């Protein structure tokens, strides 16, 4: 049962991250996920200090606000200070993350949080933290419910705003010309990324979140050439790497999060080499076959 | 030299726009007529693209206003179509040709609505008009520059607007595509639609347009081509650049001898 809970939680988180990641990589903002996942740290700490609880609702709220603030800062440095996007991202998130670390260390006595846990998380503990009702009924792991709720919110968000998200990603100028607000949809997407990142912190850690935001969509991008297919392939990869990662970790008796990212990396490598249209080796083979066919045709012509 | 349109569809009123705090358009004040193929001509950095972006509300104005169909843009958005420069989008995006044309229908659909059968029908028809129906299911990364431009034109047609702003629709296309696009634009103006085109090639401008706007950060001239496309005004627009001047002289000479082949 523990294996099932862990794989299911990982899958739900991977699905959420992959869904948003598809938009992020096409917007060339993959690393914004990285930035947000680190920059929300002060938001979590402040939310904790204000509310006094480690209730996920507060944490998520504080983090989502900080996530949007991060996006705003990145845009601001990029547009106003004419800084390159990647430089703006780098400056913003390292600074906010540092701020979060200072907050944690200053209030160390009062804060039951540490950056180790935020950065690395530990998915193996998912089945230990159960949601038990007042009447004593055990409903299953808390993280599972949070991951499910976050996935539901993300799916609804993308379902409602599918056209707008797609158009502001593909052709923002045209989107603006038909009256769709580019910045509104950008901030909504970033809000969703921050919410997802934070909700996934406790169970899987920031590093795994970044990997899940980028690796499955990037792999699916190599395999598909339609956006709906990209989403479907990303979802399939999310399931595959969660289950594959868990069993790899069980076999190695190692870190589950580490194993999940490893599997994601291996699948990306395979897609890079063998993808039907764009794979490195498939392209080589195709060229060689074409050359042979040409040579044969030329030989036949000479005869 | 400025000639006001009798039946104006577009009105720029004392418009000043800046880009990165540096003004690129000064006091543009003019009206453009309905049913005309209008060329915006000027040297690089003259603010041609900025002018149509300003008309579409895509950048903040320092002063002045634009009225389309005698109304603010937000009230008539569905009647107006904008075609960005081809280079502004990522042509490796995972999407098919027909999906891009369908985006032209998005402005008419509510938040939750998806393009329906009728929208698909219209999109197919628009692809047929630009001669790309065989490419409907193709991924856009497989298109040539001219084909990309045709797809953008099809998407604009799918908007079924009355006024079109196009940013360099003839840039980087082959001769066949150029004449195909031109004949579609002429067909549109014959149906009393208004087409405003940013164009940088003087040579073809002389043949394409009914109405010319000469722009070099300020408005040099606006009016019917036979009144405005003169050596003096072109010289004023392009400044004292010798090579351009001699080119202009050559052009005017060619225009007076109508022996030049039409494709």
C-alpha cells in the first residue's frame, strides 16, 4: 500500500508540473519554474510567522503571492533595466531565496522548517503523514489529497484558459491584437506554477519539482508535433517516471526523488537519440537510407 | 502634403508614440479611406511598424488617439485584424497549419468555447484562398518563408474583419507568393475592405498601392498614389541619401513608361 501511495502522489505532482511545464518550455521560461521554486521560500516563512501554523493553505497562499511577485520582479528588471531575461531570473531568485534562508535562521527557534527539507523533500515519508478525521477515521496520506487538489485546480485552469494560454504562448502580439491580455495570462500561469511548486515542496522537494516541470515536457517535445499530443505524451511520461523511479529506488534502496529524476533523464536521452522525427540517430539512419536509395537510383539510371 | 480621406475608416489624431522613452512618431495626424490598398512607406527606423502597432493599441501612446470606424478600438476589435511580422513567432511551435488559421476565430469565441465545425470550415476556406489547403495538417516548421506568410494571411482572412493592418506581408517571399498575396489583397479591397500594409520596397510600392503614406518619424505625406508618389516627396521622406535618391529617380522614370511586366 505504501508503494501505491508514493507512486500515486508522485504521479499527481508530475502531472501538475508537466501540464504547466508544457507552456513554460514553449514560452522559453523553463527556468522561471526553477526561480519560483526557490524564491517562494521567504513567502512560506512569512506565511508561517503570520499564521503560526504549518497549514498547507497558508503556506500555499504565501508562496503563490511570492511567486507572482518574483514574476513581476523578473519582468520589471527585464523591461525597465533592460537586463537579459536569464540574468533577471538569476538575480531575482537567488536574492529572494537568500532572504528566505536568513528568515529561517533568524527565527530558527520558532520555525519548524529548514531549507534542507524545502530543497530536497522526502517523498518516502508520504505514507507516514496520514489525514485522520476527528472521529478517528484514516483517510490516507495528506500529501495525496493536496496533490490531487492541486492537479484538479491546474486542469480546470488549463481547461478554462486553453485558447488564451496557447495563443499568448505562440503569438503574443496577435493575442493582444484580439484583446487577450498577455500579462494577465502570464501572471495566472505563474500563480499556478508557484502554487504547484509549494504544494509539492513538502512531499518531493524543490529540485524534483524543477525536474518535473522541465524534463517530461522537454522529452515529449522531441516526440510530438501537436500541442494536444505534447500534453498527452507529457502525462504518459509523468506516470512512467513516477512508477519507474519508485521501483528503481526500491531496487537500489536509494532516494526516490533522485531515482525519479534519473529515470526522467534517461527517458530524455532515449528520446533525444531515437525520437521518430527529430532523434539524433533516427535522423542519421534516415539520411543514410536516403543516400543509399539515391545511389541505387543513380546506378540504375547509368545502366 | 496631406490629403484627407473622404470617407475615413482610420483616423490618427496628433499621435505621438515613443519606444523605450525615445519618441519614434511625432504628431501623426491623418485619415485613411475605406476600400483602399494603403502602403506605409519610409526608410528603416521611420516608425512604420510602430504606427500600425499604435493603431492596434499594442503600445502606449505619449499623446493623441486613434479612431477606427469613428470609434475607439475596443468597440470595434472584431472588425479589425492585425498581421504581425512573420519573424515574431516561433515556427518550431508544435502546431499544425490549420490550427494556426483557426486562431483567427479565437476573437469571436468566449472563454470556454472551442472552435466548432463552422469555424473549421471557414479556416479551410481561407487556406484554400491562399492556396495552402494541401498543407492543412502539416506542422508549421515545415513551411517556407512564403508559405508562412500565406498562413498568416489565411489567419487574418479567418477573422472576417473589415480593416486589416499588415506588418511587412511581402518580406522574404518569392515572386509567385508576392503576386498571390497581392491579388488576395486587391480582391479584399474590391469588397470595400481596407488594407493597410507596412512596406519597405519602393520599387513594388509604386505598383501595389492605391494610397500611400510616406513616413519618417513624422508624416511626410498621405494621399492617393498619383498625388503623393513624387520625386520631391520621396526625397523628403528618405532624406539626402544619394543611393536612395538615384533609385527614386529611376523609379519615377519607370512609372512614366508603363512597359514594366506584371508577373
